[in-house]
C-alpha cells in the first residue's frame, strides 16, 4: 500500500489473496486476515494510522460476503509507541470501519506490547463499541509462542468498555 496510490491494495494482490482464502476455506481451515506491519506502526503510529484504516476499509469491503470461517485481525502484535491508550482509541475507529460492511464478522484483537498476555485484562477508561463482537482474544507469551482463547459468548471484553 503506497501513499501515492492512497494506500490502495493492488488488484493483483487481492486476486492472489482471494485464491489463498478460497483454497484454505475449501480445505476446512479458518483464515485470519491481518495487517502484519507491527514494526512500522510501532515506530510512528500517527503516520501509520491512515494506512491501517485504509487496509481495514478495503479488506472489509472486499470480503464482506465471505463465509464465517474468514476472520479479521486489526493489527498483529501492536507494540512500541502504539501503547494501550492509543491502541484503545484506534480499535474503536478500525472496528467501526469493519462493522460498516461486516456487522457479524469475528474480529481478533490482541492487547498492546506484542499481544502480551500481561496486558490482556488491563482496562482502559471510556466506553467502546466492541462489546460482544469479539469472540477470540489473542496473546503471546513471554516465550514468543502465540496462543488464543475461544469462547462461545462474550470475550474478556466488557460490553461497556474496551479492555486491552
């Protein structure tokens, strides 16, 4: 996603992604699409935010009719200067963009500090739109191995607040 193209995803890239998603889903796999540029955003969150929102907008629109086996993750392992309060604010905006075209899509949201499990239940002040829309919370342990916890109902997120 280049700035000169208003962060538009190239049609050839989307076609390749379509094939990968279709094949994975046909094989009975679940697919998680995420933005994986955590180093870029960690260094300069303000400069990266338009890119993140452009990605969410395009991917959500492109896959709005995809089966429920396709999940979105807003950003893989937020870290660095993208701290808890800032990540909390971004989640509200990014999730609103996704919900505009995917009101029931499962969205994975990890806490700050590399999806640090110690940040998973820290409450940030203020109301949030996430509520019961999250079914999977992602975390990374100190050993660097990723893990997730599934639930059939509301996740660790309180309907009135965003927890990270």
